[in-house]
C-alpha cells in the first residue's frame, strides 16, 4: 500500500515540498486554509529571488540562497520577470558591511559583483556601487505554474481547510509548512510550539516617474531597496519602516489595521536619491514575516526543519529562492522515515 503524506500550508515551501514528495511515488495531499495557494507571504513581499548577495553577515542563508537560485529558476522559468539592471550600493556611513567586505563575500560565494559608477545618488552617500546578477519572480505567474504542476503531478489540493488534526490522522506523515501559522498548526496537533519572531511588514507600491527603472539595494544596515514592479510602478522596502511590529513568542498578536509608513520610507530613500516630488503611494502589500528570534545581528533568514514528532516534520521557510532545495531535503527526510527510495540529486 502506498504511504501517504499531508503537507499543511501551501506557500512556496509547501507547494515545492508536495511536488518533491509526490515525485517519490507517495500519495500527497496539500492543505491550505486560504482560498488558493500562494496567498500569504509568497505573494506579498519584494519578489526578489535572492542569490546570496544580501547576506554577508550570515553565510548559511547566503549559501542556501545561492545553491537554490538556479534550481528555482529551472523549476519555474515561466514565473520569472523580465531582467532589469540590478545593483547593490554600499552606504558610505552606517553600513555593517564595507565595500571591501562585500567584494570578499561575493568572491567567496562565486557571485558576480562588478563595480559601477552611478550619478543618480546624493554625493557622498554611497561608498561603492556594484552591478549584480539576481532576478525577480511574478507572484501571479508563479501561482499559475504551481497550480498546473500540482495538478499534473497528481497532488490533491484542498483549500479553505483548517482541520489540521483531521488531516494528520488520515496520513502516515505530516509536513507542516504553514509559516506564519506554524505554531498554531503544531498546537492543533498537540505538539509544542517553538519561539519565533513575528514581523508585520509593509512593502509600498509607488508611482514615481522620475525614479530610474532599475533595482537597487542600499546596504548593509537600516537602509532600503527599490525595484520596478508593474509598468510605471516601483516597490519600496525599508529595513526599519517596512516592519510595523515585532513580537517574539509562540504566537502572533492579532495585528491592528496598519497605517502606512510610506512617508517614512520615502524620506529614507531620498537620503540617497534626493527629492522625488512625484512619488505617490498606490497600495501596500502586507504580510507577516516569521524568523528566528535574536538574529538582527546577522540578519539570518535560513530555512530549518525538525521532526517534532515521529510522524510530524515542521519546516520554517526561508528565502523563496531556497524553496526547491528545502523541498528536496524534506523529501529525503520523509523517504528515510518511510524507508522508501529517494533518488540522489
């Protein structure tokens, strides 16, 4: 009789895990409480496919992003956006990483980082400016691709599903990839929660005709990023002002309605670009980000997994670009537990 697996949570980590588990020949059901897959953080963030540039203070996160980047692109080629010029700018003051350290970091990872000159910035605000090789994904196209792949693979997808305990009872193994709802799901399975840091985040969608059509990350510290979005629009992310609220514990406090931090984000950006008088807020993309507590010093964003019960594997998601790599690890863990063959990758 074929063993069966429940995957609870249909963000990108849940979807990729379900696909990899199905490739083992297992009977896989994917459960999601939202009306559709990829409705949470995967669809409400900056949409960058990290390759490791962004994490000179945490090599584990950087390596996971680097090693997963090409795997993700190969699995979801139709979900990638058109390439735009992409740069990392090291702030002249307040940066936790110097330009020299950033260069060494990229060399260690084997990443291309080409020094460039850029006249758009306020003089004296940027130490050095590097052209990088990273991409972005389109959340809508990614959802379409995932729906098709799940259907073709024969994964049963059940949306608007909240009975995690019932799902677990019906399967041999349960994989929890519920991200912001990780602890709530573990509790419903009568398993102990883990201490996490919950962050209520806002990414601003702005219209700013005078802002150049390119992606720039100002680093490393309390700075920001901007990138093209839809035609005529940019995304704006700020390390300080994107995060409205932080909570450390085993559950997230019910969020109050957000008042946008766009004016503060814009003011922060204009330190580097000068005044953007035509910048206007179009909408805000809001989601709960979940990370390990006490990682501000390293900015770690690693994925992690642990057997919290002999039949339950809990997965804390990391960068989107690392999701396929993580899914392969999930498949190897489950295959070992069920004693079924797992192809070497």
